[in-house]
């Protein structure tokens, strides 16, 4: 499916972009992958890290806020993965105008450029924070999600579809709890602070996130939100896995933080189907004939169903977390 295709990744020098690029180059034979991002130094570092794939890689300096630049970059592109965003919750709260320009206006620009340049498929990365948002970052991503879903209504006769992939914090990603705990341990700390003893999270690896995007590229007809079925863990169990026997003072939940990662709400259940390894939330409004029937192989969930890290049926034990931690590079 990706063989001989030109793929562009916005925000492509981030953790996801690097993992996606390497995965595609080792499992497929794309025509080329274009990395579209703002930071020339990160592009330089990525180019050096992937010298063996130089013939397949192109690096394009640009901002998703710049529609003209996007249109130039999208020339001849088959698939777009939209990963660019301002993601830090405190930074978005303090700089709301900038968050809106990147996360909302940037999404609009990606959609317009994709339609104007005859891109075939666009997959946008979402977040659990877009579900019942309690902070500005989540609010901007909710709007972004709605824009990409509605973009299918503007396709007309064009052979293009827009879909979404939603997951929470990737295990070990920058700014998440695992590197935070690891830094305390490296500096000799004997206590790991817990914001709330009830707190839970999903466990998803970067590779699982990439595989879900490829599934969306393969199956989407337009407007779907793809969500992986993955295990949950308690933050207290993570602390004990990383520093067995440690004290865990409860320090209080932070502004804009949720007790659980929510992926499917009870309201979503009306149009949600369960598959073997994932859920798909279908749009409530149908925008084209391709959306009239769900993708085969799924079963409609019960009305009132919800999917969060707090009500999951699959949980990681302390020992299982210890094993999974071995696959995470905590020194990066």
C-alpha cells in the first residue's frame, strides 16, 4: 500500500515522525518521505541519524501556519500524516493565541492544501485530551478533529479522505510520567510523587501508534477515528515498577490534568464499532457514499459504552510494567 507512494509528515522530526519514517522505510518501499517541520537543526539531526535512507528522504522547512508553503510541499504527495501541534498543556494555556494558530489554523491549512493538491489520504493525530477537554490544548485538538472529519464533505468528486488516529501519552515520551520518575531516580530520589492515587493511564508504544496510523491509511473511507485497544496501568504500580518499595506522597492533581485517559465517550457509543484490536468511532454526519456502511469486521458497541484507562478490561501488573520498561530508552 505504501510502496512507490510519496508520503509527507508534518512535524516529522518529533518522536512519532522519526518512528513512523523508520518503520515505513524498513517495511515498505515508498517513493519518498517528506519531513515538513520548522526546526532546521532537528532536520539536520534526523538526516544524520537516517543517512542510510538518504535517497528516500526529503526535508522541507515550513510551518503549518503557512498555507502557501504547505501547498508547495504537497505537490505530488499521495498521503499526509499530520503530526505537527503545540502539545504542552501549560505552554498552550499561557500562549492561547499561538496554540490556536498552530493546532486549529494549521489544521485548516493542511486540509485546504490537501484538497487543492489532490492528496489521496490524510491521517491526523489526535489525543485523549481532545475528549471532554479540560484544557486549551485539548480544546484546540477537539476543534482540529472536527475540522478533519468535516473535511470529507468538501472532497466532492476528489478521490481523497480524511481520518483521525487517537491515543494518549506514548510510554516514555518527552514530558510524560516515565522520564519524570526516571529523572528523580537517577538523581538519588527515594520518593516518587503521585498526583492522585486513583490515577490511571493507557500503555501504548510509538510502534503501536505508527501501526494504527498505517491501519487508518489502509482502511479509512473518511471521517473515522481509530483507537487502539491497549492495556491500562495504575500510576502507583508504575512507581513501584520503577523504584520498588518507594514512598509515594500524594501531591494533588495538576491544573488541566485528568484522572483517566478517555478515548470513547458514552455519547460516541452511538457510532462506535469494536474490532479485534481497535475501535472506530464513525462520524454522526455522513458526508459521502463511502461512509454509508462501516468497515467490515466490526461489531457495534452497546449504547452507553465508554472506553477509558479507568474502566478498561486489560490491566498491567507491576511485573508486566517492569518488562515493558526494558524496551524504553530512558536515556534519550
